[in-house]
C-alpha cells in the first residue's frame, strides 16, 4: 500500500512540515498556487535561496530553504509531485485540477492510501481538496493548535483527522434516495443505505448509526407489503418507525388485513367494507407503473377489475367467488346469455342480472374503457401478446379503473374508515432518522 499525502501550500510552511511528520507518506504531493497569480506558493516548495518564512519562540521571523530541501525529499520530481493552480481562488478550476490529478494517482499506484491535509493554501484550494477527497473516500486531516493571529499557528497540537464519512453518506443519500423512494424501489434504497453504512461505519457516531438502522428496518417491511404479505408486514411494522411516523398508513394496513380475514370468514380486527383488497391492489398497480413496469401494472389493473367483481358477487350476491362458475344456476345463465368465463364474463353476467344498477350500472357507463383494459392486458407480454404497454396507456387505464372502483363503492354506500394510503415515497425522508442522515438537526 502506497501512502500518498496531498498538502495545500500557502504562506506558512510549518503546518506542512507537521503533517509530513505525522503521516510519514511514501510520496508527498504539493498543491501550490503558481504564476500568473500574485505571490505564488510554489516558491515555498522549489524556490531558490531561503523562501520559507518561519517564526522563532519570540515571534521573530526566520528564513529557511525550500520545503523539498527541509524535508530532504530524495529523487523529488516536480512534474509528478507538484500540482500548480494558476488561479487559487477559482473553486471550479481548483476542483477540476485536483480531481484529475487524483485520478492519475490511481493509475500510478495500484494500491493507494490517499490522505489530504488542507492546513495551508487559500480557502478555495482547501475547499476543493476537501471536496475531491470526500468523493475519493480518502482520509482528511488538519494541523491544529494555538494561534497568535489568523496567519499562523504558534503551538502545534498535531494533526486532527476529519471524519468525512457522514458528509459523503449524506451527499450520496441526497443523490440516490429521493428517486428510489419516489419510484418505490425499496430494495434498491435498502441496498444503497446498507452499503453506505458499511463503508463509513467507523466514522459514524451512535446517533447516526441508529438512524441508519431505523431506515434499514422499515424498508423490508414495505417490501413485504408490496409483495402482498400483508399480515407479516403489519406485524413487523410494530417494531419500526413506520408505526409511529405513519399512523394513517398503519390504520389502512389494519383494514386490509382485517378485510382479508373477513373474506375468509374470520373475525376482522377493525370494521371493513370487504373491498379493501381491491383498493390496495389498485395502489400496488400504481407503484408498478411509477417504476416503469407498465405491463406489470396493467396485469394488476386487470386483476383489480376481476377482484372487484368477485368481491361484489360474494358480498352483494351471495355467491362464493371461488366456486361461482361451477354453480348450476350460473351454468344455466351462461348458456342462456352466452356468457364466457373470465373477467369480461363476470361483468357481462352482472349486466344481465342487475341492468343499470349496482356494480353493473357503474361498469356499464365505462364499458368501452373496460374493454380497452382487457384488450391491453391480452395483447401485452404478460397476457397473450407481444405488444409492450406504453406509459400513456397505463396512466389512462390506471385513472379509469380508479374511477370505476370509487364510483362502485360510492353507489354501494360503503362506509369508509381509514382511507386507502399509498406506501411512503420521499415522505420517508421527512422522518427524524432520515433528517439526521441528510444533515439536519440531531
């Protein structure tokens, strides 16, 4: 492992000498201001005579040889070990030059331990070096001590390591998490958070580690719910921040789980209409569409239509939807009205039985749209065809099916308790744990 130390050079050579003494690098890189700027600091490194100004115990100036000589750098190569900055107050240019130089170092040294000390140089040079080192995941240090004035340290207290893990984690989370959460890619968000915590665990304090854990704990719960494992998700949510931070979501989850119990002739936990699974499946389809999985979303919308009819037939007409097509009366109806099995057949049977009332009435006004959905599903890759579903088609059909479900439940007079609640997206970034990791107050 080759230890390379980058130092920003300003008017005082003492912090650089201290940093080299502490870090003992295999190679030393000087980042210096250079002509055409006024008073270029490159003279401190390779200037002739005695360019380095030091101060004695009583503050008297003492002039000594350049840093290469003082450090006795044998085989020093200015072309490889000096990075000249023509405008040390141009942050963009400083950052670009330092970043390019660090990329070259990666090719020069197969195993590289990169350290940066920003005690000297202009504030802009120090800021640029820090930004680059944060990106590189390198160690950053600062020579600290008692100061007589703003220009120099009179008593060095050594080099202080600067923890950049939290800074890098915060920046990467801000870059990655919003889009992942907005599109409900909880598995990818979990992977990003877990990798960041693992990479920077040593530099994170206990509060930050706990914040990481809280987010990591709640994402698998959302993944469970997204996979229709409702009861398991609700049970695990009780031990996470979801239960405290998203009470409306938990209320909705309790209704969905209760509805599932009720449809299986078990005692529900809370009052339900019986149509909660239909509404939650509609939310599931929306999440698939947000991810760009339009064929998958259409398949779920198709199932939503089917489940709506099946639930209606069971709750309002008294037929067990699992044995509906095997019923002798239904057999006779199908023969008389030329009704075929399937989603379309369920609604066609309802139209003959109910006319313009009930679910049949709600569906009749949108029958052409329903046919569009059935056709889109049948022609999709997840149906029976080869035509991918376009984003506009999914958005239109999502809205139409949502309208149908809302209309049907309204006309049925279903008393709504906790309203359908979509799984959290970027609202997860508003919980205290996320605020801590993103750089907010602790």
